[in-house]
């Protein structure tokens, strides 16, 4: 008999680009909107915007003082 503990992972973790993830979320939001699922579409849109929110860019050091 197979038992799965909470520490067992069935799918290996993969790194996904935030841009790719937000694109997929936007596509799902569009499909949800077309299906008349307005609340789900808004939630997916909000999530897509938080994935690619304003983040500090690597290698940029701007002194705005």
C-alpha cells in the first residue's frame, strides 16, 4: 500500500518566470470573463498584477535623494 506523507512531493518544483506566470493568469482571466465568470476574472487579473508588481531591478542602483 502506498502512503504519502506531508513531506512527499508528487510533482518536482519548477521555476517559472514571473512574466510567463502573469501571462498565463491573464489568459485565464480573459477566458473566465468570456465565460461570464466576472468575479473569477477579476481575481485572476488581480493575481496577475501582483505576480509582476514593482520589484527592484537587479544591477540598478539609483540614488533618487
